[in-house]
């Protein structure tokens, strides 16, 4: 973390981010919220060197693990906030600048009394949609079916978004994202995975 932060880290300062200056190029940009240990983010960035990726993760060990993966695989097109995503979206990301947003396997908060803590809520989705360019996409994934159904309801209700696969339809498994070790383990245990991809119209 200490070795890589000066090069790849973005300090939260409450100011609007100039993405082209940050990466020193103009390119499509994808934001990932809550990348965990960063395995899939590094794989996606490695597979798409012409895309800029911004990761947001509050846990320093996950950021450190991401940096390790970047160094191991020679990936240079990721920059990282180690801060709360709500603040980042509100203060740092301008409207209409992102080509994609991805949130993979957020905490499902299984108990009904905790559902309000779930990340994917109407207010957040409206904010995410504002950050997208026209035809930009939001890609969500979960291995908890009740959360998948809530995600579908919330995303469908956002009038500026359209389901890329048709009303009420989930994307083919993976939806183009790398399959993680966590996901493969779940498949062996018989767990399902649900992907949703919606487009800004």
C-alpha cells in the first residue's frame, strides 16, 4: 500500500476529479465500487488496456492486494480511492463522464431489518445514472437471489435506465466480467449468480 499509493492512489479532497489529467490520456472510463481484493478489477484492466478504471474501496488491505495484483501483472490503468463511495460520487465524479459503473457482490445484508443498509437503493441508483454518459452502463452482480430481485426492481424503476437484456431479464452469467475464485467456489456449492446490466438512455 505504502509503496504504490503515491502512484495509483487518489486522495479524497472533496474536489471534482479531472479524469483525463489523472490518467494523462482521454479514454473510456469505468468506475468500480467495492472491488474487494481487486482480482476481477485487475483482470478487466489487463484485458482492456485502452480503458481507464477507477476503483473505490474503503478497506486498506483490499487496496493493498489490488496494488500487488497490478504489479504482478504489469497493469497501469487503474487509480484508486480508499474512501466511502457516497462521498466520492457526490463530490468527485462529475455528471455524464463515466462509460461504465460496476458493483460486484456487495454485502447482501440478509436480515430484513438490515435491508435498508444495502448499497443498491433508489437514491444511489439515480446518482449513478447521472454520472454516466449516454449509453453508459451499470453492471451489478450478486449471489443472493432476494437481493438480485431487489436490484432488478430498483434499477427498473429508474426512468433514465433501460435493461440491456429486456424488461425483467438478467444478463447471461458473468455479463462479460471475469469469474472470481469466490464465484467458482459458490458454483461448486450450488449457489446461483445473477448479473444485471442497464444502459443510460
